[in-house]
């Protein structure tokens, strides 16, 4: 609301919107003025958008110090302090709650000159783009930043990077570039725009994408017009109206060409009209013409980071420009310009691979800045166009087995990028000639072209030796499953109706859910659930419980009773930091099993604690 009122005045000159914006800003100042710093921090623990940014904008409009003071109070110290000290604190934080905060940090720095705020905003950008983003520029899974140990979630989960995150990361990029126009900011802007943003609107019906899964052979679904009004629909409307926003920027007497996009610029400050002609990314050249005006100024053309050293070429009116810079920089042409001057730019693309963060056995294949994907089929595209239900934004069709997806085998993983053959008559479409297990008829194409299909974005890529080890591991896991079944006297699948009915479940205010299609049951704060389980008359048994490894932000403490006898107090808080299922086996005293063919096993949460999602219960023969 704040930003909308601000923009209605800023872009349309609506004075009523300006008045309302400032009155709402006054309300924010007044209603928080009596809160202590501790109370402010507590309030800011919720998703509150870019309040520090808009209050800083109120200061920019009025120069009234109360607004910038309030903007600083709305700068969440839980994020601001570690970021300003270059400490990555983002594990398990809700991603798109944090990005607007960082935008606000940078805006405050811009208006006040406070370098601490700039340090926080710029380090946030560095860490998110450098270590926490995927090959298409998006970040987060399940709307949160995963820890390093949990980055395999990108492969396993269907709720991959959220479109809103990238929308806000582009805003932060614009702000940082405005202060310090480095080409690395434009490199990221291009990557995220052409691979993520461009791909998030359906090319025919116009629906928007919420999550972009990186899971092999999954798919994306789209909003229905006038129904699925998600956050990513709102930012989606912004996204596709902003393609012209960052093509050019200016600073004093310098004009920056940040993106290679067919366009025309009216640079009113210099009385110059500039036209850019290109078919990028389907072509590797751009022609920039001074269509009107003249004058002395610097034209800075981006030398992209994805062009090899020495391959980038620039000429003015047919005469080559001597380059003294390298990839991810700007080529500065400082001269007296006149109507009709032509700048020709050549930027040869080459193929490369990008590794999944902290999961290097998975790779993405790039052509220049373009992520290449591959369609794999159209089976079970459930909810392809979403309804307006609470979880309609999920592509809820069947999760196809990850181990049955195509696997690339090559003893030189980097060389996979060189084994692409262009398909004649299909620009940016390629055949991949490296060895492929679980092979399908492959045709790689720009990811932004792929709609209404399952796809490959990241590939498991292994050497011959590692592939043999991978197959051996699958065989070992199957053998272990069979041995476990042979030892099992009785078992319950929590959260599923029939197994829980069969085992005479009793419960006091417990609840269910699922992770990776495996159901669980849980309880909190003294509440419980229990099952009646068969012992087979044996007295030498173990109890095995199945947990999910990530949940370090929760307090998992509970007691296990067998026929009302306490046999184990469990504390799993912070024990696991990896997104996979974990099992723990607990010894059962023979005294509680003696002369019994069945026992009731009860799980009771400690006061103010949580059991922590039990996904399986087994009685095992020792």
C-alpha cells in the first residue's frame, strides 16, 4: 500500500496519493513511537515487507528526520547486525522477508551516507547471488534459505525458488548499481531477468509462476486470471512491465548500456536519442545508433562476464575500439557523438556448466547467460492452471523418482559443456552427446521457452567410478530395506488413516502433515499420541523411530512410554542439519515386554516443546 501510493505520486503526479502516503507514514511513526527497541524487534520478527525503504522514501520527499529515524527503527537488527559485520545468518530464514529489508538498508545508506547500512545491503547481495542462488538467478526452497547441508532440497522439493524473491533481488541490484555501477550487478540482472523472470509468465494464457522447481522431471503451474491472486501474481504484474527499466542507466555525463535488448532511449538530459537493435539472446551482436542529437559523453558498454577474455569486440563507425578491460566490466567510449554514429558490439557465447550450490554432483548447462533446460514429458501435470485454493500454487502432480531421471556420465565433468551440437533451424537448441543413463530423446533449449511440460534443469553428473558407486549405493539401500522388513515385528505409518486405525491410535490434540510425500504425526506442549503394537510375544525388541533431518529452529523434546512406563526421554533439538530422513533405534527393557503380546507405545511432548514429526514407528527383533 505504501509503495503503491508513493508510486502513484512519483510516476503519475497524483498529489492525493502523496498526501495519503505521508499520512500513512505519520501513522507508522506515531504508532511505533512508544515501543521499546525490544518490542520493535519482536514485531519485526514477522513478514513486514519493505517498511524501512518506504519510510526512507518519505524522508527523501520531505527531508523530515522523523521518517529516516523510523526507517532505521524498522531495520530488523536480527538481519542488519550480522549482515553489516559480513556474517551470513540466513540459514532457515524466510527468504522474501529478508530481501525487502536489505533494499531498505541500501536506501537508508543512499540517503544518509551511513556506510554501515550499505555494508549490510551489499553483503546481503553478495551472499545471496554468490552462494545461495541457482543457475537461473532464483533463490530459496520452501520459501526459506536452506543451510549448506540442506541444499539437496533443491533436487528433492517441488517448491523451489519463489518469483517474488527475484523481483526484489532485482530492485536491490538496481540500488547497488546506482551507487557503484559495476558490471557484476548487470551480469546478475541479466541472468535473473532472462532465465527466471522471463520464464514466469505463460506465453499464451498469461498465468504467473510462484515456484520454479529444480527437481528433475517436475514442472511448474500457473495462476488463473482473476482467481489465483498470490504474492507472485502481484509482483508478476510488475516484472513483465519492467523489461526496459535497466537496459540503460546514466550517471553525470556517462550512459551505461547494461543489457542487450532491442530498444530506443530518449536521454532527455543530453538531448540524445539512442537506438539498440539486437536479437539477443538468439544472436551474438548488437547495433547501437545515435538516432538524434550530439554531444560529448561517455558511452559505457557492458563486457559480460560470460564472454571469454579477448572475444568481446566493439567498433565505432567501423573502427575497432581498443579494449583495456576484461569480462564483467564496462568498455568506456568517451567522444564527441553525433547523429548517425554506430557502435557495433559482438559478444560470442560459449557453453559452460554451473554447479548446484553445495551439491556439486548436480550441474546446470549454460549457453552464454542462458540456462538450457530439456522437456521430459507431459504426464500427470496436475493443477497446471491453479485454482484459488490455499495451496494452489504447488505443482501437485506425481513426483517422478529422482534416481530414474537422466544421469550424465563423463570422466571430465567440465567437458560436458563442450558436447552440445546446435540443431539446425532452431536457435539455442542443442543435442547433448555425452553418455546419458535413463536416456530420453534429448533436445536442450532455453529454459524460458519451456511451458506445460516436465523438465530437466539440473543434472546428476558423475564420473564412471562415481556412477558405479552410485549404483552400488542404490543396491545397498535396497538390501538394507529388505533386512529391515525381515526384522520388523510390527510397524505403523503415522498420519495415514488405515495404519493408525489398525493400531488403535489414541491421541490428545496431535496433528499430521507430510514431507516428501511421507506422512507424519506430531504433538506439542504436553499433548500426545499412542499406538497399540504387537510384540509377537518377544521380550528382546528395539523401538525404531523415523525423523526428518531439518528442523533445527524447533525444540524437539519428548518422552516415550510403553504401557505407561517411561523408557526414554528424547532431545533431538539441533541434532540434524540435513534434509533427509533419519532413524534412531532405542532399547526396550525386557521387563516391560515380559508376558505380553501387545503394548501401547505413547509419545508425549515436553511442556512448551514439540515431539518433532515422527514418520515411522517399528518394533524390531534384535
